[in-house]
C-alpha cells in the first residue's frame, strides 16, 4: 500500500473517495456503491472502508483476489 487519505477528491472522475487507501498507482480501496461497476478501484461499505483504513499502513502488502 502506497499511501492513504481520509478524504480524497478524484479529479479524474470528479467524485469523493472517503477512506482512500492507494496501491498499484492510482487504484484504491474507498467508500463507494458496491452494487455498481467501478472504474478500477475497490468499493467498500462505509464500515468496511473505515476498518481497512484503520488496519492498513503505508508499506503493507495488499493482494486483490477475484
């Protein structure tokens, strides 16, 4: 994991990214509608995003498995 921000504004998609945890360049975990397709990020419920945000630290290794 590269870095995290409690609130990030995506200029690319003109959208908020709360509890954003960035990895692999510009891909992130963040709060978002889990029932809709994303632009590449991993959308989480508010509770899930907050838990991930509090648990992960810069330098931690994350693995996304489909």
